[in-house]
């Protein structure tokens, strides 16, 4: 079970891949952070945001998770408005 509540029907291939990868991270905590965000937002992300999401999910969970929970800072190239949006979504979603 992935946990996703969103169907990939109607999404282009790039968005389908991202939705899948957000729910299949390797750690359940990151699945919940990125997967829930992707469920809610993948259909409305702009091309630049999709590129930023692809860069974020290329990072390993042990590097990315502490940045989402506030324990560490990401390198500037990853600390994008999209990262902040996901972080804010996480706080609102109460993961």
C-alpha cells in the first residue's frame, strides 16, 4: 500500500513519475511528507517547481528529512520556494 489518495489518471508522465517517487522514498516519514504534498499539489506545480521537486527527491532521506523537521539546513541550491512550501504543508498537515 502506498498511502496515496490521488489517482495518477490525467497526469502527464513526468508528474506520474514524481507522484510515485514521492510515495516510494525508502523511509515512511519521507513517504508521508513528500507523498502527501504530491497528492495535494502535483497537478498544479509549474515546470520550474517540478524541476525543483526532482532535485529534492534526488537527495537521500537522511539528508532531506532533517531539513524538513528543522534540524539542519539544505545546501542553497535545494533551499527553494518549493522546499519552503513543502515544509509549510508538512506543518499544516501535522505529519
